[in-house]
C-alpha cells in the first residue's frame, strides 16, 4: 500500500476531487458516443478537465458498460447520456462454465486504454482510471439474482465465475497501469445485494487479487461503493486499498471513525443534486463537508459517483467556490 502519491497530491490544496468526465464531454460540445469510441477525443476531455477545474486528480469512473460489453452484453450508446446495457448473457449457474474471458485489448476497450496513454504524458495531473469490481461485473454479465443465490447455494460455481471475471479485471487494471494511469478506482456497488460475510468471500477476496497485481509505490488503488453499505463498512475497510470513495447513502462520520486514519475516505455529494438543485445548495453541502475535512486530514470531498453528462456547469463550479 502506498500513500505517498496521494499525500503529495492533496497537500496544501483544497481537498476536493469530484468525478467530472461526463459533464466535461458536454461542456466541450462533444457527443458521449463519439468520445467513448475515440481515444484521442477522450484524451482531450482529460486535458479539458485539467485546465478547467482545480481538482488535483482526474477521475474517470468505472466504465462497466465497456467491460460487460466485452463479455457479450448488448450495448447502446447515446449522444448525451451514459451508455446503456442490455440483458445478461448468462442466466443460471449452469451457464457459468461456458463463459469465455475476452481479451482486454478489444474494439470496445482499446479506446479507453489509448486515451490514458495519449493523455498521461501531456498532463501535470494524474489520471485515475475506473474499473468495475468482480461481484458487480458478474452481476451484469449474469442474472444478478442467480449470482446472489449461487454464492449461497452453489458456491463452487460462483467462485469459478468470479475467477474468470477477476482474471479479466487484473489484465484490465494492468493495461491502465502500463498506459500511464497513476491509479485505478474499483467500483463494487452490487455487494448491497449480499451479506457482509458473503461480500468478504465473493468480493473482497477477488478485489485483493486486483490490488495485489497492481498496487505499488507508483500506482494507487481507490475502492468505490455508491450503495447503501453502512453494514458492510468493516468488510470494505479491511481491504488494503489506499482510499475509499463512498456515495451519499454512506455515513461518512461512521466511515471515518472506522477507517485507518492513514488511508483516505472520499465522498459524497449526491450526483443527482447536480441535475436537481441549484448552485447555492451544492455550495452549502460542500461547506458542510469542509467542516468534516477540517476535522479529518484523511477526508477528501468528492461527488458520490460519476456525474451525469447533463450535470449543470454552475453546480460543478459551486463545488470549488468555498469563499
């Protein structure tokens, strides 16, 4: 585990690092579909974020759509919205053995990796690339209820599925590391469907494999969960990640009380507020979280998850307007 990079990034700065990738696409006048299929255009989005916002890191959150589509899940892209996925490709645990693990360098994912390799040498700020947690990805490739039930009733089949998904995610994480990303953020919200002890066995065990494969003195790992995971906090915080990024359903005071103070906790301005509320409301929420940040050196203010492409620019600006 390495804290040196993150300590350096957030030293002597306002500790505010929201997830800005999708709103930046629209602010640039680009199409979401066009950007996500073009590594050069994605690199331009990274550059736009660096020039436009004072966050010391550039976060591109989990791209579940491209990982699931790599396994064969139907994908549709829009001009001004998140990509959408179709129905799972596998229905029952009996199907898990037939799942083929795709190559990471494929038509869907290659532009994501190329974007990092193009942008990283040109930026002064580090890129944090998103991948999906193994349980969450499995629950999109396969029927989520069946995955949940198989963990209890057919654990060997479930573990075989998780091994396949994890082998893909390790390769994906390594591809980002080799492309020049400074770290990854692993999104695992679907563990809200299972008990904490089940999450330890069918999520944490496999996330640790990803962390062990990539985390070192030059590359950090952030764990993300935007679900209602207060009951899972002890399990989540046992992971050897460098930081933990939570959504608005998580009690940040509880998370900070439980977290090792040498590791960062991040969150959790509600992403929907950037569509539904006005700039003063966002500013007041950030000021409230700033009080928490002043009490805890290891707390970083962030959005609770990815912001919608339709997020209001003035609401994003309000995150940084603390005077």
